């Protein structure tokens, strides 16, 4: 640990540097910049569709034409990247929509890359939004028990990743938490001549109650059981470091910790241990709790949002994925 060397009072008076906004800004150790924010967006088939997500005020399920408008507004405000989630018309037991050439996200990426070529498009890779049962992998019955089959799922994830790459995605972001998925995806991308395409792995993704409102937004709640057999237990920090190490060895270029606010110790340790580009995903309930309390007049939305996101940067996050990206761009 680095112990700061300080002169005793009254030689050292910390308040000298807090006297004015200009002085405080001059010595700020951490800054929140709009160029480090990523806006998640939800897309579903249709035209001129902006369907509000009840549990996330200000967030909508958008048809591709409206998605372009939303992405354009964010980009114009300085947000460099969006992260796409799809809500397909039909779901099945093989998650076909996740790797369909004309899948909703595939179509949307082509459209975004045509209309806004400079905007970075991150494509979430998972199966839950496309599976009739809502789990992130293939469900099998084994010895009378329902299980999520790891290795057969990898093939579908790799297929989805290649399909999103072919559509023009700039970054592939697997969120499923199957073991070995980064290697499977890296291998498949390389074989399809996408060896230059970066992977942002949801490396330390914890099973969390903070995802509640997202499931409304993405219509991806599991129909039975929960995700605790593949997402991490909140108690485990050492295991999070092993997860990150594994993903980096398998070829991840950026690594994510999700959720953000309740897991800032993990963000800090991941950044300090590996030094890779580290991404914090400030998840749906982190956003909705502030919105709800602000609607009641109990908190100041702007200050609370900015303070929370600054804390993520201070903890070591290089990038922050947040539903508030556009609001923040306006405030900064
Ligand atoms: Zn999933």
C-alpha cells in the first residue's frame, strides 16, 4: 500500500485547495467524461415504435428506425458507443434469432453502420432473449434434473458472434457466463477472418437483484429456476479475478464487471491486477432506483447519478455502460 507523506497541520491545510470551483477542478484526480460512456439500447421489430419500459423511466424498446434516431442523438451529444440488445418476434429452444442473418440485432447493426458509420456498435452475445425458456444456454434434462448444458451452448454463442460480426458489429460482447465461451468465440471469429474484431467479455458477471428492471426491458426473465448456476455469487472476489484471468487468456480484449455500484471493489481489483481496459456496467436497478427516488423528490437525480458514475471511474473503470449516458452527456 502506498502511504501518502503529509506534513502535519498547520503546515498542511487540505482546505487550501477546496476554496473555489476552479481550484477544485484543477486538482481533481478523477474525471467523468462523456467519451467514456456507452449507452445500452433495446431494439425490436416494427416501425415508428417507442415502447416505454415501465420500470426504467426514459428507456424504450425501439424499432430499428427509432433506434437510429436515439443512437444519433446520443452520438451527437458525445457518447461514442452503444450496446445493443434484441427482442425478437419469436423465441425457440435453439435461440435461432440470436444467429439469424436477418435477426433483429443483425438488421439493426447494418442500419446503424450505414447511417452512423462513426458510432461504435457493441453487440451483446447471449441466448436468453431468444430462448423460449429465457436461460442463457441450452436446457437439458440429466438424471432427472434440469441443467444448463455448457459445451453445446458454446457452439450457438460462437455462431451468434460470427453472425453479429458479419453484420458489422465493432465489438463482440458475450454476456452468457458459460465456461470457455471467449475461446470458442475467438476461435470462430478468427476462422471467419474477423481476427481484428475485439471481444469485450462480461468477465465477472454476478447473479444480482439489480438486474430486475432489465428483464422487463429485454423480456428475458427465466421461465423457471434462476441464473445462479452460471452467473457468479456475490460473495466471491477471488473467483472474480480467476474469471477475468481466464477470459483474458482466452482472448478477451476488454473485461467487464457487472453490476457496478455494489461491486466497485471488484472493479478496483480487476484494474489493479490486470491493467486491461476495464468496463463497469451500471445496471438497470442502479438507474431505476435513482429515477424513482428523484420522482418522489427524495434525491437530486443529476448529482446522485454523476456521483455514482464518478465513483466507478475512481474505482478504476475506463468505460461505463449506463442508461443515463445521454442525460449525463447533457449535464457535462
Ligand atoms: Zn443471457
